[in-house]
C-alpha cells in the first residue's frame, strides 16, 4: 500500500463508504409522522488522496467518496407524552400560582396604604407594571429556552455571552418602558381626575423605574439559572422556565413598588429632590445598557426591533389598569384575585407560545411554515375544534394546559380563603362563576396564541420576541374584564357572600 493510500485510509476511518449508506439508513430509526428525523449526509471528496495515488486513476478507478452520516432529531417535543408534559408543567405552574396568591394578598393589603389611597394612579400602574415585568421575563425565558433547545448554550462561553447580553437588554427595555408606563398612568389618572400633581408624577416615575430595574435583574438571573439547570437535567426548559420566572415576579414587583413608593411618599415636602434624582440617574444609564446590548450579536436585533411588542403590551395592560382602578372601589374583594387570574392565564399561554416557537425554529427557517406531519404547508388559521381536539403536538399541549386550569384555580382561591382566615367566604356560586371566567380566559388565549405565532412566523417576525408580550397583556385585559363581569354578575344575583361589596 502506498503512502497516499495510507493517508486516505486514515481520513476515511470514521466515515462510511457510500456503498454502505443503505445499510446505515436501515439501522437508524426510520422517520415517522410523530418523529421528524433528518439524516445529514456529507460527501467528502478525496482529491488529495487521488493526487497521491495517480496510478489508480490511470487504471480507470473512479475516485472514492466517503459519507459522514449524522442523525438529527428535529422534533423532540413529539416524543413527549401527556404525562411528561403535565408533570413538567404542573409543578412549576403550582409554584408560580402560589406566588401569585401571595401577590394577591399583598395587593389586597397595600391598596389601603396611604400612598395608594392618596395617589390612585399607582393602582392604574400595577397591571401595566406587572405585565411589563412578566413580558420581559417571559420573552427572556422563551429566547433562552429556544437557544438551549437548539444547542447554543452547551458551553460556558455560550452561556455567559447569551445570558449577559439578554440581561443588559431587559435592563434597557425595563427602564424605557417602565418610564413610559408611569407616564401613561399619570395621563390616565389626570384624565380621570382632571388634575396632575408634579410630586405625584415624579413619585410614579421613580417608583416604576426602581421596581422594574431591580425586579428584572434579579428575576432574569433566576430565569437563566432555571434554564441552564433544566437543560442539565434533560428537562424541556419551555415547560418550566416561564412559570418559574413568574413564581416570584408579581410578589417581588408589588413588594418593591409598595416599599419604594412609600419611601418617596414620605419624602414629599422634605426631600423633594429624591424622586427627580432617581429618574435622572436611570435615564442617564440607558446609553450604557444600549451600548452593551448593541455589541452582543444575540441581542442586537431585539434591541432594534423588539420595542413595538413591549410598548403595545404596556398600553393594553394599562387599559386593564383603568378597569381595575374603577372596580376595586366597587368590589373590595376583587383585588386579591386579580394577580391570580391574570398570572395563571399568562403563564399557561407563555408555555404554549414558547413551545410553538421552539418547534418552528427547529422545523424551518423564519418565514417558512411546515406541518408537523409530512412537510406540507402548515395552516395559520385553524378551527377551534382542530386547535383543541386535533392530533398534533400543539393540540395535545393545549389539552394538557386546559386540564390544569380548574384544579389550579381551585387550589389557589381556597388558599386565598385560608390565608385571609375565611374573610372572603367563598360561595359555591362564586367558585363556579370564577372558574368559568378562568376557563374562558385561558381557552381564548391558547387559541389566539397558535394563530398569532404562526402568523408572525410566516411574516418573518420572531415569536420569541414578539408573541408573549401581546399574549400576556391580552391575558391581563381579558382576565380583569372577565373578573369584573363575574363580580358584577354576582352582585346582580345578590350573592353577597363573596365580599364583593
């Protein structure tokens, strides 16, 4: 054997001769409708070997081709069963729900604090602020989950690069949109009362900025840690990241808002410079966060194009805040349930949105839709029957998520009743009406999520960055509206046992 043949043989040791491709494919798992498997075949031209072995060419021998075969599973979600999805989602969902229960108890208490009774715009700000925080954390969780599932967070360098870039990005988004959210609350409060006090406006802006900045940083670190840990434990981060991100989010944000606003409220008249100074510091910090996020390839595109969904979601949530501000004065018992019904709907639809987005990223490039089965073009607009009762993986996930609504809310509302020492006096009629409102909210969100995400994908809009803000803000508006309708209905039928008055 010549030296050229030896070199050629060493290069081909880890490859498969083209004559053996058929046997290799037979030994691999064959693709099916429920498991999309791609075979990546690389043909290696052995030109260098041919040059060293010209005698073979003189004898009419064709050049050797070697094949490197690699099996790629592009749809791990199809392998998930009802039970695996349910167990992965329900435990984080339960933890998140209990966090929202405590957030509701905090809101029920702080609504009677002097700062909230004096500056009613704070009540308008709460849904927008909680929605903003949720949007930032859930879009962060969705982006990181997709990157993890695509194998882009397997090395320490990749993790640090992606996590640091995303944390700076959400700081920038939080400061800008937190400030705008406070301005919207001031304007809406001014329209309602025909008066705007400058001290109150400063307090709202400063409280909002400090709250969203601290909450986004802390919760962003927790979210990133959960995703890295989930990947290490072979758990789909799409199932657990968004509920865990929300588990401490609402209570952290409400606690920070109440604490900071109280401090600033007490400083009015003695340290009037404090709130304007806080606002100035945060505004001057924006260019720094923009510069860092702009230098990171993972976040540059979101920095340029990710503002419309977050700002649009803030406006939608602010409308929910107007409804909340109006209804809490009529129905005292409503406030404690607001974070729960909004949070549950937002968490469940965020799980579905994250899973659909990851599935689309695995199947094709942005703008190209392929079906779960045979590669045909996927439908954007589907019937509710297909959305809830279809055979696809997304319909299966929808049924799993819907099955969690009733047991989850029953646990949460009776936990609220227990924590309030029975002050809410839940009647059977209230429970039925409340659960019907919760089911309507979640069913609507899950159906809209499928259509919205596929519509965005077809138009080359990354749903990881755009879908969740709209969906969660719609959940906030829909949740508080249905809750208000439920309390109004109970009032009309004279069910006074719900602490509705």
